[in-house]
């Protein structure tokens, strides 16, 4: 299983939110590039980046910072947040990111999703953010009427290869991840599933790896020291 250490960006800084609440923000570093380099030092190959400014307003406000993270760290990057046009996809892919993650646009603009997947294939992933069983949009500030499994079925039928699924209630609260949700997703779908939200201990990493999950995103647990990144990478490689 692949481990994706995460950097969430607001105003060019590395931050974390509590349950996606923009008013409950902790700034961890004013130099996200240095944070990314620390991931490399721990043995990481991948990085998960979210432009939280973009997620809320659809801008690419942190484009320059993302470019520096990719070029200076050498990590294989996936980026989400505010990617709602083919132009935005192009901008990020031209920076050298591995893949872009569509969120709000994948829910609200089915034609755009189809066009993006048709043109860029596996380089387009979709973020499925779950709030009370339904898909949340616009930086988690609104909830759609689409259920989690209903939406994932649509995505698989559209040809989406990778889904990053976050249980918002678990995000940033250090109370464990939603193992049952990921078990159901892995059983129901053939897409690559990345677990996100509440992966806060090594046992969770091992459990997800043994469920044949494609990947897991580590966020707050890294910044608080609850999980050692190099240890998590090793744990993700071992099957019980």
C-alpha cells in the first residue's frame, strides 16, 4: 500500500483543519517545501497536496507553491482543491504532478468529469468526501444529495481509476479512521481506493494494507508525532 503524507495549503502555508472547518485552522509551517523535503528524508515517494483556498473558491491560489514542492522535493504528487476546468488540470500537469484530484466539479459537472477522464485517463482522480453518508462539495462547506456508493458507481462507470475517500467526521480529530467504509468500498469497486481522514496510528495503516487498499493519506498524525512516517511506510509494505 502506498503512503501519501499530506500538505494542506492556505496562503502558502502548511495547515490542518479540524473536521474541514476553516475557522479551526492550525498553521504547522510557513515553508511547505521544507515539510515536503522532510517527507523525502523519511523515505516517502508520494505526497498528497490540497489547495484549501482553491477548494473553497475555485482559484489556483497556491499554484506557485505546489510547483516548488514538486520540483524541489522530487516526490510523486497528487493535487486537489479548486480544479474545476481543463485549464486548471493543464496548469498542474505542466508543473509535473502525477495526477490531479477533482472534487466539487466531479459532482456538479458530469460533462467536465467525462471530458477530463477521456483526455487525461489515469492522471485524473476523484476525491469523494463523505459527510453523514453524502458527498460534500466546495471545501466541505456544502453537502450534495449524492450518496457515497451511488457516486462511486458513477465514477467507476465513467472510467475513473483512483478515488480518494475521506470521512469528514474522522478528519483531523485523531479518533481513528472509518475501516468499515473502506472495507465496503474495496469490496464493491475495482477502482484504486485511497483512505483519508483519521489514519492516526500504525495499526490503522496495517489494517488498511491488509485490506489491499491502494493507498492511505497521513495528515495531522504526522504533524503531531502520533505516527512516524518512516515506520508507517514500512508497515504499509508488510502483509500479516
